[in-house]
C-alpha cells in the first residue's frame, strides 16, 4: 500500500510537468481524518478541492504559479490560506494510498 508521496516526484507544490486530476476513486474513501481532497494540476496551476467531512461545504483553493494569482472560494487568498493549502497537499500526499486514487489525464496527453 504505497502512499502517494512515494509514487510522485513532488516539491513545494510546484510539479512543472504533470497535467491531470488526482482524486479518490469513490465517495466512501477518505483520508485518515475523514476529509477528502482532489487535486487538479496543470503544471504550475493547482486547484485543490477540500471537504473537511462528508456533507460539509467544499473549499476551493486556486493557485496559478505562472501569474502568482491565488484565490480561495473565488476571493483573493491570504498568506494563511496559502499555508493551509500547502498543509492540505502535504497531508494528502503523505496519507493517500495510491490504490484508493484515480488519475484523470486530459485526452491526448503524454506524461513524462
């Protein structure tokens, strides 16, 4: 049962080559704390969708590393929001098991 961090080359929220979405393969699967996270990545543009517990409202972090624009739930993000997003990504990478996840790649894409 490999953890996601063991399967990917990841550094400082800035994977410059991956394009795709990583999410749990079904709605019953969660992280150890009961939360769910999905990552949409287009090189340095990251969208993190976080739900603290089933039935709670989603929180959407949107960071464009090219323009350095950062939004949380469609409003400008603050430094604390960025720290939270990075913490959530680290938690997801450290605890998500690869067999519980699906990776959706854009049609015609080739990952290096």
